[in-house]
C-alpha cells in the first residue's frame, strides 16, 4: 500500500506542467506549440527567455526532490525499505513529468525532474552528473548531449565511484539512464547528422 501511495503522490507532483502553466499564465503561450514543442525547461528558455526558463528549471528539479523526500518524512519502515519507496516515487515523478495528468499527458523529457530525484536520493552522484552536464553543455552548447552523458554517468558513478551494492538502486539508475536516452532519441539522430540545435545561455 505504501508503494502505491508514494507512487501516486510522486506522479501527481511530477505531473505539474511547469512550462505549460508558466507559458500560458504569464505569456499567453503554450510552449508545446513552438520551438521543439516540448514542455520542458530547455524549450522554455528558447521560446520565452532566460527568466521563465530558469523558473521552470528550478520548479521541475524541485518536483523531483519533493517526490523522493515524501517517503523519508512519512515512512517508518527502515532505511532500506524507505529507499525502495523513494525509487518507486522517483520513477513515478519522472513518468508524471513526461506524461503529465494535468497537461493532456504531453510533457517534457524528464531531465530536470530526473536531476531532482537524484539529488534527493544520492546528492554526491547528482553533483557529479550535474558537473558532467555543465562541462558538456558549455563546451558543445548541446543541451541534449549534456543530458544524455549526465544520465549515463549516474549508474557509472554509483558503480565505480561510490561502490553501490544496493541492487534496486543499481537497477533504478540504469532505468533512469535508459529513459533519458529514449526520450532523446530524436536528438540523438540530429546529433549524429550534425544538425542538432545549439543553445547559448550567455547570449542576450
């Protein structure tokens, strides 16, 4: 029952369509009708600008952090079982972001929310993934490439740097990396063809 409860709460948190609501309420624009037609922070940056993009990014990360924090505050079943609850909540939150109940199941790619759940579950690994993303993005200006490499870095960091021996966390890290790759399959095609869109946050 706890798995179901925490999963539903996390899915509803993930389903908050930050990009859609910010765009419609403050700019009269549905970001899903412009740019990459994706309801995520990256497309918000491109379509609406840095300020709304930053807000969407922050809230989408926070959704993930909150989703995996709920079991910590409300579970009394021990560390290992609570971690299991967190993993279910993490997957549910990312699923909610990609297929949001409150936005016709048309959401984003789950990268920011994935970062949020990693921060909530394993902050040191999250710091490494964030570093990989930032370095890749700054050098290449490809957000998608940074997201993909950061996602791949998560299971590798757990395995080889932090020597994780918790099998369900290992499985979760691989599933999360695969999910990011799958949601970026079109970006991967464009990267291979050399026509992926670049983004420069430092340009006015």
